[in-house]
C-alpha cells in the first residue's frame, strides 16, 4: 500500500474513533457528575448539534480527500 493511502486510512480511523467518543458524550452525558450551580450550561440540543456538525464536516473533508487520491 502506498504511504499516502496508509496515512489517509490511519487518520480516518483515528478521527472516526474520536468523533464517536465526542458524539457519545454529547448524546449520553455522564450521570455521576453534578455541575456547579454557578456554572452556565447550554441546552442539550445545542450540545448535540455542536457534536453532529463537525462529524458531517469531517465526513465531507474525508470524502473529498478520498476522491482526490
């Protein structure tokens, strides 16, 4: 396998794993953590959107990069 293709697939796998962990924390937050009363919090839907939008953007970037190979 060529080096640039191997690097592409390694980056893709690492990015997918990281994005899945980000989405898991956005959709299924830890229940044992109690936030401080004075800490501002965003609505759950906003956190979900900010987890999904980068995943869509990264998918588009990887698709365009794959087509460029």
